[in-house]
């Protein structure tokens, strides 16, 4: 709900008809521009926000169940199993805590082990993410951005989660450090069997890291499929526009700024039929156009066939 202190406010649908799944040990990339609902989706999965409708299903060992039904020990177990890696490594770490305190805090909160076992786990985390154990007595301000993000990742791994929600964890870093963090995440995934939900507006990062990709715009998932297939053969006009907006390394490549500004590609009501989404019209559904590749269109397979023809 959006509005000022003296107004009734208006209701804004931050997410509409979003249906996604993340398999064990795999990476699902969520891509889209600012305001598309990526971070809101992550917060709902994390349990920091409650959806007005719909369910978040998680397999606790006896089959998928709605996390809204979790209580007591089940809720605690879910919070341990699903951890968050934040976007900004400069503000996500407590400046008054040493690295040792930061990494051991999740263990203290969940009453895991005694002081000796917690210290041992902290040393294991340092080894996992490449932090020198001699730095455990230092404070966050004395580390670079990449080192801070390694600390943030180590903190997220402290409770041995099965799922990491990564909210643009490389966007505040320079390119060379981005590559180091991405490679670290891939190595950790292979070693620990982690499932990653990776949120980003950087198409190159998503292409490199994710097995499957979901493209979001204005709260809608407009296209979803295997990374290689989606990047090679995008079907939705918004996905095509995102890929076309990636800068070219060719200095002689012309930029058509009038076309970019005038197409209204970020407005679902401006998309051509059968992709158009209007508040007062029928809601398009996801249609499979190739194995595992889905596009949101009106009229089902018939609508897609008409557009292709």
C-alpha cells in the first residue's frame, strides 16, 4: 500500500501471478530493471514480507509445504535453511563488531554449540570463503568491498543453509572483484550443494551464473527458461529490449536513443498483442514455446502462433 500520512493511499500490486521453482543444487536467476519486483520477491521468500495471496512452498523433508504454516521448530529450521546475501557489503555489516563476532552471531542467536565449537565453525567459514583467520579481530571498515562481501557470504553460510537468496551481491563491486565473488559462489554451490536464487539487473552476470532465468517487469514474470535458450532465442519484446540495451564493445556501433526512449518497452500496456498486460483486461498466462521455455501471452498457444505468423 502506497500513500502519505494524510491520505488513504492506493494499493500497488508489487507482484502478480509469479510462479517459480528452484531445484536443489541449481541457480535460478531473476533479472529485470529497477522496480520490477525482484527484491520484493526475495523478501517474501525470506519471510520478511507476507504475500496478500499465494504460497511459498518449501520441502522440509516430508514434501513441499507453505512456509506460512510453519511454527516453532519448523519455522526456526526454515530460517536456518534459507539465508540472505545482501547487495551492499558496506552497510550490511555491523561496524561495531569484529569479523569473529559477525560470523559467530548467527550461531549464538540459534544457540548452536558452545564457545569452542562456534570458534571452530568460524575458522571453517574463513577457509570456505578465503578470509585470512588473522583478520578475525578486525572491524569491517578495514576491508575492501570484495572482502566485506566474502564476510557477508560467510555469515550467510554459518548455519549450513540449503538455499541462498543473493540480492545483487556484486552490483557495488568493480568488475574484477565481481568475477571473484561469482566464482566463489559457483565453487561454494558445487562443494555444498546450495540452491541459489540470484537477483540482478546485470544480464552478463545472470548468463554466467544461472542455469534457469526468469525475466521480470512491473511485478510480472514475462519470460522464463533455460539460460542458454532464453539468451539465444528471446521471445518476449521486453526480454529482447533488455538484451538490445546491453552496450556494445564496438565503438562504431550506432546507438538509436530515440528508439530506446520512445518504444515504452517497460510499460506492459504498450507491448504488442498478444503480450499486452492491462489492469482492466484479461491477464496473459505463461505458455511453453520450447521445452522449459515459457512466455507470458494472451490466447495461449493460439496467441503465440498468431504473433509468430
